C-alpha cells in the first residue's frame, strides 16, 4: 500500500468536499478513490469519514488525522524543495579520492582557480593509490589510473596512460643509453611493485614485456622518478609522473611512449543521473583544465616527444 499517496488523496477529498470532485481533480474514477480511502481506513483501523448519499463528513478521528496528514505532506514538500535547491546550486562539499602522484601533480594545482570560481564549494581531497569503494566511503568522485573493471560506476576518460623509459642526464653521460631493448639488461633499473598484488610491473615496449632485473624496488611512483633523477638507473613511469621531471630536465625520455590500449586515467562517479550541481561543475572544470594541459581521452603530451 502506497500510504503517502493515500494520504494525499485523503486530504484532497476533504479539500474538494467529496469523492466525485476529488476523483475528477485527481484523474481517478470515484470508485477507485473510494476503494483507496477504504484501504487507508482498514490499515488505520479507524473510520475517517461519515458517508451519506448527500455528503461526506470527517469523523473526530478523521479531523485529527487530517491535521497530521497535512503536516506530513507539507514537511515532505518543503524538504523536497530544499533538496532540489541544494542540488541545483553549486555549493556544499565534494569528496574526491585521487591517486597520490596524479592528485599532487594534476589536481592540487587546479584547486586555487576552482575556488576562485566556486567559493561556496568545499573540496575534501583524499590521496590513495589503492582501489577504494566509492559508495562505502561516501566519495562523490574518484580518479583512477590503469584499467577500469568496476561495472557499477560511471567513468569519464581523462586521458590514456602513456609510459616512458627515462634516465637522468648524469647517468647517460656516465653509462650511455641503451640503443635497443636487447640492451636493457646491461643497465640497473628502478622498478615498481604493485601493493595489491606484490608483483613487479614489467618494462613494457610495443608487443613485448621485459624483466631486465632491478637495482631498486619501490611501491611509490614519485620515488621512481626521484631515484631515476639521482642517476641510480633507468625506470619506466607513466606520463603524469614524468611530465614535470622531464620539463625540468631532471630526466630524459629515451624511447617513444608505450600505451596500453585498456589503460587510462578516468574520472569515476557512482551515477550519471541527478548529479548535484557542485559535483557536475567540478567535473567540467577538471576536464577543461586537463585539456588545457594538452591531454584528452585520445592523447597526451607524451606523443610530442
């Protein structure tokens, strides 16, 4: 039984002073409306109306119930209006989960400009490279890099993930650069270990994966770049970590980028319907600013190396 709907029908019967006019107002037949009110009375185990062939009058219990029903309906309507207004206005909190390196290098630098445009939106930013259940932790948005396998969420691709094999200028001056992948094993490597699986990420090249050994193993992307810049060996890092190190001449890309077809950077959210305005404007702002960095769902700046 849809009690809320029956409550509204009950109030309209009173306001229209009878079942016929109330049924016409609601677009129902009088018999359907009468049966609905009868169900409500059976559920309550009280009589709401005195019925006669000429008129319908409220019982004492009906008068008391009317005031309660009106109050419930009014409160619900006020709550719905407030929720709709809150949903339509770009204000309030946005809780965002981001990978550590991508968040620091791509998202954090954008927040000052976003705050100037939307001072009433408050960002809660949490850094985590591991998979996080959005619904369980109450996130409005998540940025994920790699492959996207969760079918319960909606994703908007920000860019592919392009991997670059790099070395420091000092290292190259002292040891030289490998000319082909067959020479990889002649150099020390700084390798990445996945925290979730404990596996080493292979050194990836078009149509081939290599395991050239290692000198250092880390589970943090920034450390790959830092140790590489110190001249301790070669490494392979995603474009969003490599960008600033390459631009500052701390490391050099030795080969063209490698792109995994099923890998990318994604903006993920639980549902595409009824997104609050505060979430929608942040998404649009982020996408626009990432595009200004020469990255789209189809390419990254690494293609120009």
